[in-house]
């Protein structure tokens, strides 16, 4: 049974947990980030991180160094650390400036595995790779630019701390080298290549039918790349091998994570986390983590999927096909737990390669923690398979 928390009445754009999962950093679609602490079955706000001028688009919390990085539409990022306040002696979160050098909104941010760098995606057709400059006590950036043609929507680090995957609105997912000589040791050769100077393109993959790439993720080994696109597809790319495109009859996915080397969990506009499984031979959708019995909405026919079968949808469909307004269905609640788009999906419990639980937040202001083991088969429609 999933754990459901109603955190806010407003949309949640991003969330990130600390190492022991006792605290949560969230953005409520505003220019502040909230630190929430768990008390029983509730999450209570303990501190507000206020420095940005515009909406915070992404948050990441480094588990080992306990630093939070926030990125915003104001073209800035800040790294937050817990330090004692000089006047009161109380431990507070203090921001450190990041010199991003971008002239458009920052859209996504992720710490590298060693937590000595982070990557900031942006609307400036560039990705800022940021590292700390101890002399000036700020974070400086180097920009990955070529051959990005549009807004970068998502980034994800390879386990070797050097390679970076990026998905952008030019309908491509790419793998770059983010090697910085002063910080990184020379990386060992991988399936993505051996010579890796900064801004080397190690792979470029197009979405199935030309959709923005909303989310990217390396497998736990780093040898496979998955990405979700706005054409309602999820693609799994093997360097030098096949690219499996899984086309779905539902609404697009916007966020994904790998549970193990052969399992991906993804979610988006369909309001439920879907599970995909496969190998280099082929991939397919195996089910959903939300079997429809947890939601508060009334059932709308057998095997109804996400929001494509809601009362509001049925009303318009009847008006269109029969020329009549259906007076019977007035229920607009979905029979999924999330009542609106899932915006963020993160690993919650387990170790890399053996994730046992994931957490999701969405536009409905809910936080839900799911068990990956409880996959329900999708009824009422054929599961999507890679073609």
C-alpha cells in the first residue's frame, strides 16, 4: 500500500530527500524552497530557503555532503549549506553564489555522484557544469554548448562522475563528457568512449516520433541510457547497439528513474507510475504501481487509464460523438492516487541497482511513496512494447 501525504494545496515542481529520508526539500511552484521534517504521518515546514527571485524549477540534495542545490527561472542557482548563525549560534541554511553565466532560465539541476560538481540545464541551449572555487568562495561554471539546438530539459550523471546525459527540446538525448581537468581523475574507458575531453559528444539519440525529451537516466551500470519524450514514448539506448522505442497509447511521461539494470519506473501526465522491464533484446511495459483501488474517484469502466477516462473527458466525448450532454457522470476525480500530473519521481529506498521504493510529487500537491514490488498489470488496454 503506497504512503500518501497531502503536502500542499499548490503544485509541487520538484522534491529531494536528505540521506536518511527524515527531511524533504520541496518547491511549491514559488521562488522559495521549503525544508520539511517528518513528524508521524505529516511533513512540517521547518525552514524556508529564500534567495531566488523567480520560480524554483529543480532541487537536488547531496546525501553525503548534505548540500542542497536549487535552480530557478531567475537564471541563478544557489548551493545551501548548514552553518551556525553568527548572531544566534543557531544552525541555519546559508546560500553560496553560483556563477552560472546563462541568460535564460535554469530548468534542471543534479549533483554528480562524488558531489564535487553539479550540472544545471538551461533555456540558453547550454548546460553549466559547476565546481567550487575555494579562493573566492563561490561556484564557477563551464558551459557545454555544442550541438544543443534548444532548451535543455533534463540532465543525469553517469556513475563515473564524468559523463552526463541531457535531454532537450530539440528532440534529442545526448551523452556529453563533463570532464574538468582540475577536479576529475582521468576516467577509465567505458562503452561510451575512452578519450573524453570536455564537451565530447559520446552519443546522440532521437526520440521515436519527434517529441521533446523530458527526462533522461543512466542505468545503474552506466552502460544504458533511457529517455522519455513528449511523443508518449520511452526509449532505451544501448551504445553501439539497438535503441528500443516503446510507444504508449497514453499521455506523455515526464520523469523516470532506474530501479535496477532491467527495470525502469516512469511517470508523467497520466498521473500514475508505470514500470518497464527488458534487456538488450527488447523492452516492454509490464504494469503500473497504482492499481486504481487506492484513488478516491469512482471507477469509470474497466481498466480505465489515467485521466483519459475521467468524467470530464466522457462529457466532452459524448457531446462530440452523440451530440448530447451526459448527465450521469459528474465525477471528475481520477481513480489514481495522484489527481494531476506527476512532476518528479525519485529513488526513495534501496541501493543503486536495487531500488525498492520510489517517491513521486505532482501538480496536485501530493507526495506518494511507492513499493516497486507491487506492480499491477494494466487491464483494458494492451501494454506497450518496443518496436
